[in-house]
């Protein structure tokens, strides 16, 4: 069963596109593949709409689908030697050069910390601590017990804190 | 958020998150580009594209957007229902035979694409700066059965869970083409054609087949398939990419 109508689906796309994009990137889907992955998330969401509990917010449900797509991506690519990604260019970046550098460094710091988490912990920490989604919604979106979410969050946060403090 | 949550995060966390969000923000045009692809895959027409302005956005500025946003797309989707059934039935017999053939080829060649480092990317933006991989000299043409261009996909019937599998096959094929592993790419494309003849990514497959044929030096075949593809999918979002590939060859 698809979305009730195209306009509702378009509204959902319009509102959620960026969140889905960012979530996939934060789960490790590289820029070169993220358009494919976002495409796949919305295609699956459209087809799966019948399983969506409308009493719940849409975003966690979509991010739950995004998690599965990102996990599939990782399974396909886990044996690869990573290829260096070209630096993204910001041709019309209005910020001062030092701001640009600081922002890029901050982003790298965050991703270096996230990289220490396994994909399940990462999915939870990003949803909770970057998207601000409450634990019960995460449990529903990922279809795991509440206590599992708490436990992944606790372990994930500990790893991140250690990473940001420069601990091994 | 709750007292049950142990392990506070460092103070800088929120700043890092904000900086990261701006670093990873989608580039201009990505939203419209993906929306058009979603529309193609799901067979959605004007109602979907017009509602967010993807059909008319200046940033999009592509003929595909205009075509999909127009009434033609809506009409086309409706008409496809009837046409697809007949065409698909006609194909079914030959596909069964092909599938058996293909399975043999796949088994013989093996499938190594999934583990290849990806070097090639798809979006136009990314393509322009992707590392260039020079293919080795084209090997002798292989008599490889490749399913003909499929008619409009029938998304309503496609099982949801196969999208990842389809994506895996085409990803692998794309990587193999980029690395010059042409027989491996062919095996993956054949496998996709056999397993998902009218799959959700059938148009993407055909675009890859055309590129593979060009790489193999089978230009005449590539052109005739491209022509057929154009007739079957005059509004396909894959067409600009196919045209680019044909132009590069010239």
C-alpha cells in the first residue's frame, strides 16, 4: 500500500529529505552514494506505507528505513579498501576561510568519534543525540526493545566521549 | 533527556553536530534530482513533482523535469498499466530461457563485483571529479545474453525487499565497468536482468548495459539499444546519461 496520495508523499519528501540525507551520511554512506541511498529510502517508504503507524511521527520511521538501507550499503562495501573522497568544494561559501576550516575540522572530529561505534550503536546515538528523537520512538523505528536502545545509547556515548577526549 | 540515560556527552557535542550538519548538507540540485528519480521508479507523475516544485524549479532546469511534471507523465503512467501486462507476458517465455542461460554464465564467470572498491560515481556533479579509470583494451566480444530493454516497470508488484539486492547487483556492475572488469560487469547485469527483468531499477540496468557495450567496443549494438530505450522510455531520467556516454564515444 503506497502513500494515500502523491501530494502527501511529496510533502513528506519535502520535509524529510534533508534529515534522511544527513542521517545516511552520518551512518557512513559516502557522498558519492548518498543520492542512491536517499532514493531507495523514499521508494521503500512509499511501498511500505501500509506498515507505518500514523499515530507515530514520520521522521523516526523514515530514519528506521534509512538505517536498513545504510546497513545494506555497508554489507556490500565492507570488504572494500576505502577510496579517498575528493574534498567537497564550496564555490559560493560566504564564510571566512578560518570558519570553513573550523567547521570542517569539527565535522571530521565528530565522524572520527562515530566511526568507533558499531552500526547499531551509531544508528541509535545519531537518532537520539543528533536528531533529538526520544528513545521510545527509536525503539519503535528500529523494532528493538526499549532496553536495547538504552544500552546501545549508553555504550555508544561512552565510546564517543572517550574518542573526543582523545582516549584510546 | 531522561534520568535513565547514563553517560553525558561532552559539552562540545552540540557544536560539533551543528558544524557537521552544515558540512554534510545536500548540494544544490540534489533534492530535485533525487525526487525525479523517485518519481520515475515509483511511476509517480505530476501530483508528486508539482507539489514540491521539482517539476518547475529553476535549479533543476532539465528537460526530464519538464517532461515528468507535465500531464504526459500522468497519462503515461496510466497507459503503462495496460501496455506493461501485454509486453511482460510476451517477454516471460524468452526470459525464462534466458534466465537459464544466464545462470550458467554467471556460475562460470563468478561474481566479484561486490567487493570491488567503488571508483565511479553517478551524479553528474560527482562524475566530473571522480577518479578516471582507463579501461584495458576491449576484449573480444562475448556472446552474452542480455535481456532486452524492459517495458515500463510494474512497481506495484515488485517486492519491497528486493531493492537492496537490485542495488547491490547494479552497484557492483558499475564498479566493474569503472575498473575495466567488463566480463564481471556483464555477469552482474545479466543476473539482474534474469532475476529482476522488470525490476525497480530496470532502467538503470539498461543504461549500464549500454555503457558496457560501448566499453566493449560494441558501439553499433549500444546505439541500437539506446534507440530502443529511447522509444520505450522517452522520458527516462537515464537518457541524459546514455547520451553522454554515446557522445564520449564519438
